C-alpha cells in the first residue's frame, strides 16, 4: 500500500511547481490542465489554464497537486511534509530554499534526535520539517 500527499494550491499550482523545482529539485512527471478534461462541463474560462492534476517527484517520493476549486485560498493546516536530508549542509540548503518567502516556525538546529532539524511553512502555506542525521 502507498500513501501519497495530494496538495491543493487553489489557483497557485503552476507557481508552486516551479518553486519546488528550484527549491528542492522537484521533477514534474505529469501535468493536465482543466481545458484537457474529458468532461467540458468541468471547465470555465477562468479555470481552463489551471492545473487539474499534476504529479511530481522529490527524491524518492511522488506527490500530486492541483489547483482544486481555484478559490485562491490554499489551506494546509494539520499536516507537515518531512524531508530527510543526507547531511547537514543539504538540510541547510533545503530549509533555506523552502523558507524563502515563507515563515520559519522552528529554526534549523541540533536536537536530541537529529544533527539538524527545523520547521517552516513555505510561501504557499505548506508546512515542512527538514532533518538530517536523525538518531536511530
């Protein structure tokens, strides 16, 4: 069984995908716009160019994303995505990139369970935990 996050960016999906490509090296695997939907009743002039479905890879993980209902108000409360970096230097790079334009909720620092751990919400409100050197 596989569980994959599906992120609804409510109109900012293209921007988010470009951000993750730069910030964490995301690789776009698939993208379908609303105008490509088999049911034309799903499409309005405002949503035609918006992302109906996308999938992208970060490291070994595949995430999915959409513009959802295009309300302009994405909400990601109650969940965080975690990235396990291979070392402290990469953890610092990833954390800094994700935090750019967002809000750091816990600065990256040494903890009792990892050589580096920090939490941030990116510019879209997606919450991230970045860690390296976690203790077994």
